[in-house]
C-alpha cells in the first residue's frame, strides 16, 4: 500500500482541505498519527497535542512527510501538506491508502446514549450466524476483524481513530469479512473520526443528556447535533419511535433519507407513535426474555420478521435494542432463523452478567454509566428480584462526561439503598472530587453513602456487607481491565473477576 504525493494533493484538494502542498514528488508507504508508530517512509499526521520536539524521534525512525495544521511550526525540511482540518484529512487519506475497504463491506453504524454496545453485539451475532462468521465488529469493548482470535483486539475508543478504523477494515476485507457492525459515538463525528464514511444502515437508539462537559460537548444541543450526523451519512435509518426528542430526530432523518429508507420501531402500547415495527414482552426472567414482533404497514411487511424471539439476556430494555439490530441485520441479508439463533447465544462481556452467591446475595456486573442506563438497571433489579437491600458500587470517569455525574447520583437516589462511591478511570481528576459531584445529587436521605476510592476494596466491602437476599450492582467498568489514571492505563482486575474472587474467598 502506498500513496503518491500527487494523490495526496489531489485528495486533499478535492475535499477543500488543502491550504498548501509541498514541492515533493515521492510516495509514502506507511501512515501514523503517533511518533511511536513511525516506520521508514511514513506520512505523519500532526494532530491533537503533538509537540514539535516529538519530530526528533519521528525523523530518526524514518518519517518522510507531514500533514499538519497552519499552527504547527517546525524547522525541518520535511515535505508538509498544510490543511485546515487534520482529522478530516487523516480520514480521507487513510481510506484511500487502505484501498477504500468500506466499499467491500455491508456497514451498520449504531449510535445512542445507551444500548450501543448491546445492539452492536446483537447485530454481530445474528450476522455471524447468517454469514458463517464473516462479520467484523468495532465496539467499545473490542475490535474483531476475523474469526481467528488473533484478529480480536482490545478497544481503546468507542469509535477508533480513522487511521486505525480503515486499517482494521482493510484487515477485515482481507480476512474474507463481508459485513461490519460498529458503534458510532457523537465524539466520532465531533473529532472527524468517520469523516467521509457512509453506512448502509444507521441505527439511532435513543438520546438523553450525557457527554456534556469542557472536554466533550459544550451543550446538550451540540451533543444531539453530532449524534444526528449519523442520519446524514446513512443510506437507510432505523429510529426508535419511543426516543426522547423524537420530533427533532424524525425531522432530521426525513431530510437526510427518503421516507421508505426510514424504519421506525417502538414498544407496543396505545401511546406509541406510529411505527413500522412494534414489539412487546411475552415473558421475562433473570435468564432472558421472549418478545413478540409485529409489522405494521406495507413497508414493514417487506421485512418478514414478525413472530416471537428469545433473547438470552435479562432486562426488558434490551428488547428494543434487539429489534433495532434485527431490522439492520435483515436489511443486510440475515434471515429470521439466523436472527433467532444469534439472539439465543449473544453474550456481551461485562453487560448484565449475574453472579449468584450462597451467603452474599446476587451480584450484577454491568457497564451502565449514566442516569438512563443505571436507572433502567436498578429498576429491573427491583422488579425481578426479591431485594432486602440493593447496593451499588459506582463512580464516574475523569476529564469527560462531567454532565453525567449528577445523573448518576439521581439514579442512585431513586433506586438504591446503599452506595459505595469509588473510582472509575479518574484520569487527571481527583476521584474524591468526582465522588463529591455524584454525592451532591443523592437527595434521598435514606440512602447509605460509603466512600472508598480503591475500587477493589469498595467492591469487596459491598459484597461482604450483603446478606443472602441482597443485591449488589457493580456499575460502569464491567470487564475493563484497566483504570485510566493520570493518562496511564493502570492494570485492574476487572469488576467481574474481583466479584468472583471475593465470593470464592468468602464462601470457601
């Protein structure tokens, strides 16, 4: 793989990104945005907090040329393309360098405040059955570019940087993959990680206040605007008719896609707005649920997905995610039998995992990390368990999602009896200060508040204090094996492993 200087200039000019081009007629054979990844003949993208002194190391490793903003000043003779948007330029050049792999994949993009990961894995499992393991995945938890486990990678961002995304897409195509399902965050659009990328199907699950703060979206309106950009880059749209702000969402969707390319789904009840696909619970327990799907209207009849389905995951709030994933899978070639089989086996690491102990109750491990997801989880526990005392262990990340902290406190206030406030990827913030913000929103005076910033100790103490008829919820980190502290991924046992170990030690 390579790009010539002429190709780079033309691609950037075609997108109106180019400010100036160097007097250079060579070619590049590697792309990088981090000086640590430079190889001989690399085109290096200068983005983010890249410092001029990093160039010394990059030059020694063989950097050949740069793409940089006007503000980046260096005293080298390296050929430099000056652009007005480096992330957008990186996306455009990356997809070209890797041979536009997205054109060889049926792409499903999924966004929403909650449920992205669940819906992504559901679609992945259904398509995995339908395609005989020829589906790739990009999620908050992992990236999968081939059936062999060596092509399974730990994810670092909900949506990868564009260079990594297109490299993984190329690897997926080379591995014979025909489909790809990926989470698409609002930050992906704000930071231009998916600039120029179009989806065969885009799913919009829901929207509620989240990711508002100085390092993310300045306002909810900005958050919503970037979420809705998925509509502008999708050939067909699947939209939750029960979502908050539905009128704004459908208005934007109808401007982006013809009405026959929009598929509305919603829960079956008399107050639901008109949808194409309805669903309702037939039965539900702690092992999973059975739900019925009904098609309404001529357009929906084309799907042919009416009937009953079993989802091997607890929580009736997962049924809507499943229906959205079903419609997407159907639109990209899956049949109902593959859907049924995929939903029966779907497992999401760290999502609604249940550990039952003899003396210390039931322990739930889930990635729930904002008001909507924590409130839904606690409500589910209350409805489906006989709970004498409901304890939650929870924190909030540092330097992001500041607006979600009061929401976490509100959810705790509404649904828990006991809370252990602890650390959750504090980054450069003081975890105690983050806990203060959560605690300030716990207005229910009956909630017992404990503070323990060592997450392992907090989980241990919560389980120790639980009786046989109690429930302990470990929220937000799931199977994540790192704590982000001071910019460093610090090894962490993960919530599920800690819970298993503690229960084994207590009940040995």
